[in-house]
C-alpha cells in the first residue's frame, strides 16, 4: 500500500487543479454573463428611448395632418 500513496497524492493534486480550473472558468463565465446583462440593460434603455422618439414623431405627424384637414 505505501507504493500507492504517491500515486494517490498525485491524483488528488490533479483533481484539485482540475477543480480550481473549473471554478476559475465558472467565475469567468459568471463575469461575462454579468457584463452581457449590463449591455442588454443599456440596449433596452436605448430601444425604449428610440421607441418614445418614434411615437412622439408619429404623434406630431398626425397632429400636423389633422391641423391641415
């Protein structure tokens, strides 16, 4: 059994390294997801502003047409 101890220690060391690598990747993905959410929120705000501008423009156009009738 003593001959297996270094092999087991090596295996445990590799598993720890793999676990840490997986955790690091998960952290990176979580960070990327947070940044993507921030961009999505900004895009939604811009889309809302553009929608409001389009509606105001349409309302102005309708008002001008009605005034000419």
